[in-house]
C-alpha cells in the first residue's frame, strides 16, 4: 500500500511540475501578420507598442530555454546569452533604437501617415534544422506610403516552436 501511495504522490508531483513549465511561446505564427503589424507599430509612434511588438519577435527566455533543452543554437546565440544574460536586453534595446531612427526618418520624409505593408520580396522559406523543423527566411519587405515604396529587412527570422523570432538586427 505504501508503494501505491508514494507512486500516487509522485504522479501528482509530476502533474503539478508539468504545469509549472516556462510560459508558452509568444510570437507570430504567420509572417504576413508579423510584417503587417510592423507597419502599424512604426506608424503608431508609440514606444510601448514598439516594445510589445519586439517582445513578440525577438528571442526571449522561453526561446533560449527551448533551444537549450533541444541542444540547438543559432549563430551561437544561446552561448552568448549563457555567458552574459544581459545579451537579450541589449539586443532589444539596439533593435528598438533602430526602429525609432527608422520611424524618425519616415516621419521627416512624411511617409508615416499612410504606411502599410505591401509584400515580401522573396517568400522562400527553408528548413534549417530538420529535427526541430526550424524554418528560416531573411526576406526583404516592402512598405508603401502612397506611391512611395520603402524597402527594409527586419533581420534573420526563424520559426522556433511554432512562432517567428528575429535573431539579427534590422536593415532599414
């Protein structure tokens, strides 16, 4: 009987601990939505919205834990974070600064008001790590303001555990 009690307690502990895992993946399931929201966020001139957007598209603790637990690292990103936990926050800050500079440039050229996502230049997506089905793209996107076309790249995007994350800086 004692064995059954211990087994039952172990089972309950397992169920409890399974429910206490890291937060689920936070991000975009589809690239088009990620790009459409980029145009909206740049147009909004709201830094809180920008930060919320970046929380969705940039690697976070969950992303790092997932990659680490599956023994995979893209461009030594996991190792860099393990060496210096501030790497994630520094990456977010640099990305935000570049977005603000891009937004300022568009504002100066009067290209913010009607800004929309037009299209991806190359919709080719490749699987770069078969065991985890990690997909990747580094497509140029086009934003449009009236007749003006604005070319930019958000960085190298990887679909990790079902959501898209950006592992390199943007080029605006």
